[in-house]
C-alpha cells in the first residue's frame, strides 16, 4: 500500500507540473525543438537527443519528466539563476556547465561532468548546439551596478537551424539592439533589477526577432510587469514580431 501511495504521489506531481508547463514545439532541422518554460527565467530545450537546462531554479521537482541535462547554461550568480538548492538535487553527472567565470568560482561542491567558462564574445559547440556568450548588464554602468558588464552572460543558442537569444539580467543595451537573425528571443523586464516594459519593447523593435517571449517579469515585492502592455507596444510598431505570452509563474 505504501509503495502504491508513493507511486501515486509521484504521478500526480508529474501531472501537475505538465499541466502548468506550456511546451512549444518548434519545427527545426533534424527534428523539432521542444521549449518548455519552467519558472521565472528557467527554460528547458530538447532537440535531437540533447536536453538543455537554462538557469535551473525553483526546485529539482520542476524537472521531473525531463531527461538529465547534457548542457546547463547559467547566466550569472544571482540565486534566481544560479540556484544551488536546485542544482544539488539534479543529475549533473553527464552535464557540461556553460557559465561565466563568476559562476564557476562559486560552484563549491557542485559536480558537473564538464565545466566550460565563457566570456562575452566567446562561443562553444557541442553535438550540433552552438552557444555564444553575449553581454548582459545594467545602465548606466557604475561601480555598484547589480549586473556589471562582463560579469554575466546572455546567450545566443543555435540548434536545428534556429537562433535563440536568452537575455540574462540586462537592460536595453546596444549589444542587444544590434543582434541579428534571431528567431526566438527570451527577454527580461522587471524593475529595479533589469528594465521596464518600454525599454524591453524598444530593444526588441531594434533587433526584430521573429518570436519574442517576455520572461523574468516578477520584480521587487512580487510585482509583475505588464506583459500585455509589452505585447501592445511591440505590435503597435511591428506586427510581424510574434509576442508569445506563457505562464512563467505556475502556482504549483
């Protein structure tokens, strides 16, 4: 009876996670890409036998039903991106960590199959997945900035012929505005840590991704940025950019 009860509990947990998650199936070369929003800035990408966790956060139970990661990308060392409590309970034995040195320096007892430190402007390719580190930082650049330039990474991830941009924690910096040929963009917007909705929309209108997901939009005190207003601002100027609003803050 106890075994049956445990199995039922596990099944219900898995089903609850799946019900809240909204995976998008993206047609690509060598098979579809499955993109699943997990929580806040956490994404799981699955493609051609590869599983990629981006900024895993929120507890290991949120990754029930996914295979152990081949790649783990971490943008910077703040706890909602580099979350040791989550990472400690994940199977990282075959995973390669891709992160800035500021994260690598804080790993402690965390054990990955391999560790690769990337600086802004550098890249790495694994099993057909190319990852390029790009800048993320606050404006104006000051000595006491929460996110100084060069300290963390945004990422451009290329897989299956698609280019995906993950912003990390940033403002509407020139390096974002100058991105080219982005198919899918994940763009943050929460004050006072990153940027407000108008800044995010303005930057997106400059680099013109085909699809943009507003994410990382919970700010101080649990206040959420208005993603519908972000969508309105983007599409009022350029209706060709698809704004996809997904549930990045499930109740479970």
